[in-house]
C-alpha cells in the first residue's frame, strides 16, 4: 500500500493583460503507472506569439510524457528532450513572423519510487515544502541571479531589482541553445508539497506564506485562495498573468 496519495490542482488568472500567455497542466504517464507530471510555461512575445510559445512547451511535454517508459528512459533525459524540441520549434516561428517568441518552463515529475524530479528554464519557479516549511526553491535564470552567484551583487542590492526581470535563459527567443537546471528529492512522504508558479504569482508571496496556505488546504482550495490573494495584492499595478500548479502528498485513504 502506498504511503501517500497524490493530490493536485492548477489555477490561473489573466491579470490585467489582454490575453493569457501562461499555460499549466497535469499529466499522467500511460506507459509508467504511478508517474505524474506538473508543468508550467510562461510565454514571452507580442500578440499571440507568447501564448503559442507556452502552448508549444506543454504540447511537447504531453507528447513525450505519453511515450515515457522508465525501462528505456530516465526522467532527466525526457525533460531534456522536452526542452530541446520546444526550443527548436519555438525558434522556427521566426520564419513566418518578425517576432521572437520565448517561454519559460518549470516541470515536476513524481515517480512511484518516492522521488521527485524537477527542471526549469527562466524565472518560473518550483518551491518544495516539508509541511508548511519552505525546503527548496529553484534559482531564477535572470541577470540578477547570475551576478549574485558570481559574487558581483548582493541579494539586498536595490540596483538589482530591474535585473531580476532580465532573463538570461528561455526556450526560444532566437538563442542557439538553452539549458535546464535540475533538482531532485528522494524519500517523499505525507506532508510534502510542491508549488510551480509563474512570476505573476510568486512576486506577491513569501515562501512562508505559500507554505502555510498549501499545508492547511487541499490543492484546489489553496490554488483558488492564492490566485485571489495575488489579484488583491496586485491591484493597480498592471498585473501580469498568474498561474500555478500545486502537488501535495496526503495520507492514503483508509481501507474499509
């Protein structure tokens, strides 16, 4: 009998924008029973281009996850293939358009052996929580984070605020290549939870706030509350699209 059951939900709001350029989804792997994926992409580009780029990320993820088998693939190689193909296809949009669309990506895969794998490109984030306590967070692929990592800027430097919006890595965008940063956590247990979100959501919450909401509510209620609170906190600020996925490990249903 499994030590936990997986509960998940997604949420979105268009914000104050004319169109929704975020995409988020939950998938189950038909050839790998018990393996699930949560994935989110934040499109960048004018008009429909950004939405198309984000949609391409999810389309590629769905196709490759449907064919995923642990007998022939590793989770990391599958995630790399998703990013590589999406990057190539998004860059092909330039042939028929003058714009250079791009998309961020953050993906979580949970396998039946109690391991969580994740990968991201850009500044869409994954947070891991142990109960209500923040445990891990992905590092944004921004100029600010790069300078901090190189010791050329401190995290409290106010001059770095604008640099936090300058992405140095995305899928598409005209660059020859992109890269993924990977993470992993073994020994999953009841009470563990993950939040994947676009910058239109995470900028309005501390990690502790996210953890408190997710720990005390089922994913559907938590996602609705966080979207509503993000809208409240972004009032009058020309708010961006906001999206999230919550994956939570809960006690298994008792046998009768």
